[in-house]
C-alpha cells in the first residue's frame, strides 16, 4: 500500500511539473503571461493580453488588456499601470497606486484591497476576508479529490482480492 501511494504521488508530481514547464512555452507566442512560482512584471510601455500567476504575484507597471489573476499571490498595479477588465486574487491582496485604472471588477478572496483615492475602478470591489475562503478555494477540492482516490483504491482492492473457497 505505501508503495502504491508513493507511485501515485510521484505520478502526480510529474504531471504538475510537466504542466508547469509547458504552459509558459505555449503562452509565449500569444502575449499572455502565465507563471508558476515566479512573479510576473509587466514593465512600462509593455502590453500583455492576460496575466495569470500561480503561487506568485503580478506587478503591473504597463498595460494588461484583459484580466490579471493571481492564485496564492498579489496583484500590484503601480502608478500609470492599467488592467482593462478584472483584477482577481485568491489568497492574497490587491494594491492599487495613485493614477491607476482597473476597467472592470476587483475581487479578492482571503485578503484585502489597498487603494489610493486617485484610482479608477470601472466595476465593483468585492473582498471576502478570512481563512475560510482560502480553504474553500484551495483546500476543499483536495479533500474531495482525496476522498475520490480513497474510494477508487477501496473499490479496486475489494474486487481484486483473491476469493477464498468456503470450507465444508
């Protein structure tokens, strides 16, 4: 049993590693910026269509044509920076410097919004504070996935056990 769990863990780690290495390569030609564990910086006079970060932060000094989304990090829009649609953060915060613009909504789960009065936000600002939101977004899927894996292992073991003939 422990070797099976070890093998499943190794397989999952390999799949996640493969996804982490190939996603930036696929997004390179499309002006999208996607990173795993490494901050994204959009420099002044630079424009990207979308910025998505897993386990890192997004620093916008230039222009994001659609969404800036961070999972387990922050979105920081510095002076002169602009996000045309939404800025969304799961398990982090949003910081908006003076003279910045968000064209759509600002949504934060498990963090806070720090903004200057000279910030233009075209949509709504929604902040869901507290650790419960972070657990619901990140923890609950792992609990459900763990339950499904345990159920599959139980079913496989139940039907693959050798049958013992009854003694008369």
